[in-house]
C-alpha cells in the first residue's frame, strides 16, 4: 500500500465533513474517490496531501505519517485542485519550469518534462503564451499539467474533467489511463461513467462516511447479477404495477416513477410484465434494458442520486 | 536555491503587471513635479490684502504725512535675496470682502489701516499724545502661511514706525540659519517627505504580490512544494526592495531634475531608504496576513496606506505627542510608523548634511520597528495563510 488513511475525521463546527474514514490505496492503481457534492471528498483529499489538518486519524504515505506543517513525502505527490490554480501572468512553459524547480528539479530537466506534458495535453502551441490568455479548457489542462511536472508518485486529481470540452475529456481520460501501473492516481469525481472507465478500485463516500470500497465490477454486482431493466409508466401507475408484480419471484423496486429490476433473464420476464400492463390497462411510456452503473449502486445504498 | 527561483518568478510577474509597476515607480516623481510646480519655482510669496483708509495728516512744518501709504510701500519693498517680493499685495473692496478672501484662502493676511492712522502718528510725533496708531490684522491661524506673513508684516511695520518716530526697539534679534550652505525654500523642505511617499507605495505592490498567491490559491501549490514561509517572504521582500529602491532613486532624480540639491551623503540616503523600504514591506506583510484578496487590498488596504502617508508627515505637519524620551531624544506617537522616522532622517541627511552619527535615534528606531513588524508579519502570515489548517 502506498497510502493509508486510518480513522480520519474532520468537523467544521457541528458539521462532520469526514467521519472516521479508513481505506488504503495500492501502489500504481487508479483509485476512484466518489461521492455527491458535500460528501467530504475534497476535504479528505486536502488531508491526504497535507493541506488540511485532521481532527482525528492519520494518513501515511509509504509508511511515513503526515505531520504538522507538512509531510515528509509531500514532494512525492502532485495535486490538481478542483478549481483552476495557475499563475496567470506567467507563460505555460515558465510556470511549469518554475514548479519543477520548486521541487528541486534542475532547469533543463524541468523544461524537457514541461515540453513533453504540454505536447501530450495539446498545449505545445501555447507554451509561450501567458496563462491568462488561454481558453478556460486550456487553463484546466494546464492545471492538470502543473500537478505532473515534478513526476510525482501519487497524483490527486480533484474533479479533473469539470469544465473540459468533450475532446479534452477524452485527452485527459487517455492520459490518466496511460498512468496506470506507473503512478498512483487518486481521482475524485461525480462523473460515474468516467470513474468506471478509469478506476481500478472505487471508494464511494457520503456524509463523510465510507459506503463501499471495491473494484467497479464487484461494487456493481452488489446489486445482483445481470442487467438493469427499467419500466416507466404514466402518472402513478408504476406503483400500481409494482403491486401487481408482488407475486413474481423477481425483486422489483420503484425508483421515483420508474420500476427497476436487475435480472439475468430480462427476455423471459419482459413478456410477463407487458402482459400485466396490457391486462390492467396501464400506459407504458418507456422501457429500457441497460448495464448497471455506479450511480445505481449509490442509489441503492443511499436512496438518492449522486447529483442530488 | 528556491528563494532565487521564486524571486525570479515574482520579478517577471511584476514586470508584466506593468501598469502597477509604472504607477509605483512614477508616484513619487509625479508628486515631486507637482509640488515643484506649486512651491518650487523660487521662494514663497504671501498674499497680503491691505485696506488702506488712512486720510493722511499735515505736520506742523507743513509737510504732508501719508503714513498708511508709506507703510504699504515698505511692505511692497520687502524682498528675498533673489529679488522676489515677499508679499503679493492687493486691496480688497471692503473688510467683509477681505475676510471672505481669507476664508477662501485666496489671501493669507488682511491688514486694515484706519482713517486716523497718520493723524495719531502726527500727534505722537508732535508729542501731543502718547497714543500709538492702530493696525488691525486679520487671518486664519490654522493657516501656517498666515502666521509667516504676519510675522513678516509686523517686522516691517515695527521697523517703519521705529524709523519714523526715531525710537529704538528694545530687543535686537539675530536670526541664524541652521541649514547647510544654502537657504531652503518650501520645496526643499517637502522633498524628504516626497521621497518617503515613493517608499510607501511599496506597501501596495508588496501586499499585492503576497495576497495574489492567496487569492488565486497558488499558495497551496507553493506549500505542497514545501516552500517555507521564510523563503516565500524573503523572495518577495528582495523583489520589493528592488522596486522600492528604484522608485526612491527615480523620485530623487526627479527632485534633482527640478533643481533640488542634496547637502548630505547620497550613499547614506540610499541606505536609509533601503531600510525604510524593508520596514514598509514588513508592514505590508501584516496587511497581507489580514486580507484574503486583491479586492480587499484595494479597499481595506487603503487604510494602512493613508495611515503611513498622513502620520509620517508626508502630507502635512502634525502635532507631536511625545511617546517617550530616550537620552536627549523624544520619540513621538507618529514614530511608531517607521516612515515618520525616515522623513526625519531624510531631512537631516539631505537638508542638514547629517552623518550616520547624527541619525542614531532615527536609525535605531527604524531598525527596531522593522524587526518587530517583520517578525509579527511573518508570524501572522504563516498562521493565517501558510499553515496546515
């Protein structure tokens, strides 16, 4: 384990932002750190990288404990904050070289690394432009590159894809994927699709507490084997249909106005459901079969969506 | 060395924020040229209003005595060594008109010569009466120019009357200049304060350089790189010292350009200037520690700027309240601001040829205050912005 979080807690007044959180991150893995807004993700990240002191608990990196005023290994981490944090009056190249040199990387090597990263992130053409003249998307990419220039062992990416255009999202996703095995990446997001595509393991927190931690597949399988089967009926008819299907061996549940079922055998069940709808004169508005996702897991654990 | 890396970065940023840099560098020279335009051309001239209602009187020997008119001529004649008249004299339409001009500060002093001025004087000369002629002086004592003009006007009037009446004044006053070789005009006396203004401007650039990192969140990147508070603030201080010294040099050159000449040692002047710059940077650390954004600096931050400007006597002389006495030297409440001591030190060096030995109390006070403010600023800044919360 490269990073271990043990019984971490942080409160702001009466609000417990992080509540007895414990988990470990393996070396070289991409670790998805998920949760809705206000779940405590950013607070946890800040404590993990040494920018915020915890009320209780500890964080250790390669066995070294975080301590007041910094952490022995802090120079081995890179942090891409949620908001754009760049030096607007410096060029892309200047600030990358500056950041590299702040980590005691010699100027030549810092420049070389900066050049490589600017190329990868599509900023090579803008390397001598002041950061303030870049578009919002480019500034976001620069924000990520600044966390990488000193070649950290652990990279914290806090909502790295927020505000990125679709093209840049793909670019960032591909880059993060390419880091797998060479760098430990801790990725916070509430974009479940991205998290599923990128993460080796996922940790979902809510209200500062750990809900689940496992591989994406294992977490999704907590909902049962098979695909997700969703039926939308007009008005409140979903409730009526649920009552009609009570005798069925399958476990249906109502999520909002949508009737949901996870099943391996949707093809067999579907005619029975359609028969019940027809016989009772219910009005079918939509019907779909899809793969389960982490959002479904979160809903099943908390009863609400990640974006609520 | 990371101090140098950060120094280079902040220096480049300052160069690129050229509008702020130009204002900082041009602030002192601008005020030098402004003050020169107002006060620097030659010696000051005082606006005198004289309402002469004297009717004159016929002396026993048949001559006509016009004492009011004669006194008016004496006031008009008094001049500085360069030949410029001390008074610019005008006649108001009436006493109320004259008083209105005083209130508007269009005039410094109003003198009223009554109708019987010559008559009373004649009776005194012919020993018919011991009564002396009356001269009425009106003015605003809050206006320093009124006091100076009154002093000159009185001197001329006493001299004229003593000559006319062949009486000798019972006191002989010998006035000696304390300035070096040259005589000082108003502008010369303003120059030390104007030079300090250039240094005070560093408060804004120094605080802005620091707060910018807090405001934009880039300080967290610096903290993650384990840049220490000492490294961070040292680099900014060195950079601001360069800017402040440049502003001071430009302001001094502007003063020289309009004819100002230093009586004292320039290296000593620049050394004191550099020390003063560091003291202003120390104050800017405290300001930066208490604020969180550039917006706050441009609003709340104006307060300490004006504190330094007004209470250092950069703008106007203030009453002096003694804080404590050390040996033969009084430290005043204003001297809690290091720039107040700087104005005094500059004045002594530039106008009175003082050497380091003459500045022991000023330099001692500046060093002490700089150390105290710097230590407090570093502690406060670290506590508020560079500490793990």
